C-alpha cells in the first residue's frame, strides 16, 4: 500500500485484503494499485477497454471505469468502482462485476488482463 494512502473505506480495505490472500501475481498488482491514494488510482474509459480487449476477454480495472466512449465487444469487466453509464454500456454486450466477485469466481486469475 502507498505510504501516503490510508484508506478508510471498509469495502476497499476488505477488497485489498482478499486480493493479498490470493496466490496469483495479478491479484497482488491489483491490490497495490487499489492501495494508492485515490487520485492515483486508474480511471479507465470504455474506449480504453474497447482498444485493449477482444471479444470474450475478462479484464480488471484497479480503480474506476468511466462511461466515455463506446464498447461494442463482449467482455467481462471487473472494477472497484464504475459510473452508472459505464455499467449500463458494459452490461449491454458483456458483464460488469466488482473485483471481489471476480476473485471468488477466478481466484487463479486465469486469462484475466489488467487495464489501467
């Protein structure tokens, strides 16, 4: 966790702890990003996900997904936060879930990409 960051959000703390308990290196990287000061966490637009994925991909955003851009691909997106418009657009073709749900579903992080 970032030395300057001192998160107090209980859901964030629980998510970071869950990620650290996993063996897969990808989850450690996600935990490290979530442990940063809020303004240093990634904010990813739908257009970024569109450019960096293929149909059927599963991606994790260690921060917030924003609704700017278009997403035409059928992808599963997991994030700590997402705007309402981002969730709506993702769910039109794919699936949005929170990071904790993805970890429970895929603890080995098989075929999961980080987009930041």
